[in-house]
């Protein structure tokens, strides 16, 4: 039997990190979760079979030491709120850009076989749909700008140090373990279970590409195992769903429950249409999302109900 491949996941105690760690461990990988526990849950990582390394991605020396024996690094740790980035862009850049630079320096020091960076569609801004890898980036929020800066750093480390980097642009991820996610699915489920109204900003015709975390984890593993370097991929479903459609599907997951829906003004920095063309990921990574939105919402609702009651 060969030596198990070892991966370090920054933000490994968070939403995507726990689901990814569980999948890698099931495949026989040795996995360490590097996390500050500001939002991540220690017990979730331990239950997934991961080793916990406590640390902040802005602590360069700590991160370099944690990555020393890693074969691969998956950099998930980030500040992810568009709205918060508008209110405090300095914090967004500090966590995202400095943290990514440190993760890349750790990968270089460890001479890893692969580095996967979790980006998003935000660097492309209000682009022509569907979003593809050949669209010219034009971010409209500090969050999008910070992610674009991180993508540029990945490219620079590939060019300057021959570091094998891959950028994955996630669409809107949902699923179990999304305790602290401020995105619409997690927020709606928590508000509904708390008996609060569901808040829609604008008319609800804005669209997103909702992808289950299981499909995201499969996409990351495909990138790790591909041996590719210097590539960018959109990882989603390729399906455009309006917030109104999503709201109805979530309400339908709670039959018999009365739900109040409240409309508020559109927030600055939000994109009206957003969904991905995943052709490149299908062709080069054999990426194939499996979870239909209605099924994923029901299972996510069951998880939230188990955790929060209601």
C-alpha cells in the first residue's frame, strides 16, 4: 500500500472544508484542517477525520509550518461577504489577499504537488451571461476585487516559481454545515426555522447558480487529481435560478408552514444575473454535478432542522 497523500485545507473547519475533508478522508487521504475557529467548528473537522491545526491565514510563519509535510494545499479560508466587503474593504483585502499570499508562500516552501484556490464568480462582476473563463474580469465589489487579486497571485506564483496552481470559481454553494453562511439558502432556512420573514432584496428576479457542496467537493478532488496547472475553472451547475424560484422551493420544503416574505431595496454591489458555463470543467476535469436543486434544498433543510430544531 502506498503512502497516503496529505492535504492541508485552510478554513478546513468551515462549511466547504468539512465536506471536502470528509470526502478526502473517505478516499484514504491524510487531511489537516488549518482554521482560526472564528466561524469554523472544531468538532465538525474532528468528526470528519481531520487533524486540526489552529491558526490564522494571516500568520505567515504558522501557516508555513503547518504546511511543511503537505502534498497538496486547498485554500478555502476567506472573508466571503460582498456586503461586508463594501462596508470594510480593508478587512476584506487583509484576510483574502494577505491570506492567499501566505498560503502560496507555504505551498512554495513545502514544494507541493498541487495548490487549489477557491475563488468565485465575483471577479467577473456584472458580465455577459453565462460566466466563462474567457470573460474579462471587472469586479464591482471589494470582495470581487480581492478574489481577482488572489487569482493573479496564483498566476504569478505559477509563472515565477513553477508552483502548480489551479483556480476554481465557485458559484453559490449551499448544503449541510453552512452554520455561519450569510448566503441566501442558509439565511432563508435559519430565518424560517426561527419563525422570521424571508427578506428579498429587490423584485426577486435576480438569478444565481446554486450548487450543492457535495458537487463542489467533487470538483475540488477532480482538480487535485487532474495534475493540471495554471488553469481556471467555473464550478457550478450551469443552471440559472431566480431568487423568487428559490424562495418558492424553500417554502415548498416546509409544507403547511405559513411564511411571510418581505421585499427591501436592492443592495449596492449585488449582481442581477449570475450563472456559470461549466463546459471547460466538464471537459478537462470530468466534473459532473449530480445534486438537483430541489433535492439538495430538502436535504439541507433536514440538516438545519436537525441542528436548529423547528
